[in-house]
């Protein structure tokens, strides 16, 4: 709801390369935010209505916690169950930065209630939440500064993709990597953020608003999980095996609560697997080899499977292929000179291990690779299907045609 209008704005501003002279005369920030909130309310209402129509289902919209591995207390009522499923999600992780708890900062949740667009915004963090909202607020007219302590933005992506994203975003905002925020303090009408760079030097930044986007924290700690002997990992996420079963045989967990792949589509699949395994004798493993994700920045990013570094760590002999958008006719027509795709292929049998794209429509283009990888398909399976010419999916063919030893 927020990213799509931002995409349209930037597309208009960049259309001059195609010989189109156009400007954005006005942006109705309140209208964009109100539409998002209205759709969110309608979605919540629809889901609640669906729950209320299910027979043999009691719904409590209250805080709850474990008494023991079979008992949950909610609204001063003890509820017992032979089997329990935990899908309690996650919340923003707030780092222990001096002075942060003394100022009004935004999170990816609280910013959804904004009624006015900030003139300037500093974002602490450089992951997908940070760069997506940087794109949105920049398009809305805010002056954006990103402060990321790691050397790269979206550091879990391929290095070439991270670097290309930074180059593109830097045309619209200021980006500082390798800098750790150590102090936040409020001014009369602004906030001052103090950071230390890798060389130890101090840097100061000022903005009207501050967004903290430094990761997510499991909500498991709110459940008195210690009363169940369910094991947590070092970051507080619930440990679950490939069958989504916890260390307690009667408790299953899924979604952001277990912190494996924190995306809605993954949580949906995990929920189905957990439900099946909790209710049937025959167990099904959750398959993570073809988990896709997208970053709705501008340019967009889409990835599935292993990065080159991950594949090398797993001991695979690899073939790697890349292709630029403008190596295919549609990309030339779009004058898209910076976007590209990268394929990671197992040399032994040409199985596709990973695929990564940065550029327009990346989350849509990558879908045929996701489908092929879900059945552990190979390069040849892509070639068996005709691809429309001229269309961007030809980028998939071109990248796979360019694979070579690394």
C-alpha cells in the first residue's frame, strides 16, 4: 500500500531517460496513509469474521502465557490442551543505545500511524525494512539518512546486489555504512544522533524523526516459555526442528517466532506443515531449499536459495552466470542499464542452487526459478519452456546461458 505509490513517483521522475518530461506536482501523504490504514482495518475485520465463523473454535484477544507445557492462562482462565501451536510472531528489536529510551523514535509498526510526512528522517539499520521505508519516505519528499553498522546494506544479499542497491539509493539519500550509533539525544525540534565509524571517528547527524530498524525479536519471551522447558536459541527464538516440533513433543512453533525465514509466505507454509504434523502420524519436513524473498526497495531485489558464498561453504563445485537487464530486448527498451541477474548452479548435475535479481519487477521475474527449484529442477528445465519475446523473463534464460566455472 505504501511502496507502490512510491514506485510510481520514482518511475515518473526517472522517465526523462526515455524522452518523457514529467514532474510530480503534488503528493497527498495523508491520503496514501489513510488508504493503507483503511485496508489494514478491513483485512483485520475480515480475518476476525472468519475466525468467528469456525465451529469448535474459541478466540481470545488477550495476553496469554504458559503455566506448564499443557496449560495456558488467558484472561485469568486456565486452558489446557494436549497439543499446542505457537505462532506469536516478532516485534521490533530495540538496541541498547544511550538516550534512545528518552526520545520518541519510530518503528516499522508505529510509523504506520503517522499523519504528516517528516521533513527529514534518520534510519538506524540497513536491512530490508530500513531500505524499503527509506525508499518510501524519500519518494514522499523526506530527506533520508541511513546509518548501518555493517559494511553493506542488506548484507545477506549477494555483494554485487548490495553494492548496486547502495549506488542507486545514494542518488536519492545519504547512506553511511560501517557506522555504529552510540548516542541519541533530543533537541528542541529535532533529534541528534551520534555515531562512531570503523576508524573510531565521531559523526553527528540531525533529523526531525528517527526510525529504528535494527532487526526483529521473537515474542516468545512474553509467553513465560520457561514454564514449558521449550528450548530457545541464543537470540531468544523458539527452537523447532524440520517438522516444526519444539523440544516438547506436544508443542509446535512456526513463523517469526522461530526466526528461520521471517516472511509471511514462509510462515504460511510453516503453519500448514506444523498443523499437518501435529494432527497426523505421517510427518512432513518443512523444505527450506527454495525459500524466496523480495526487498521492495527501488530498485527491487528478489532472491531464492543459496548465495554463492553459502554454496561454496556447503562444498559445492559451482557454475555461476550473470546477465544484465539490457542484454535482453525488453531491458533495452526500458533503458535499464544497471539491473542484473545472477545464477548459482551445481556443476555436478546442473541443479539450480540459487538465483538473485536486482532491477524492475524482480519479484515477478524470479517466480519460474522458484517453481523449478521447489522440485530441485535443473538448468535444462528452464530451456524446455518457450519464453515470450520480448519480455523480461528472457533475463532468466540469458543468465543461465552464461554459467561458467568460478
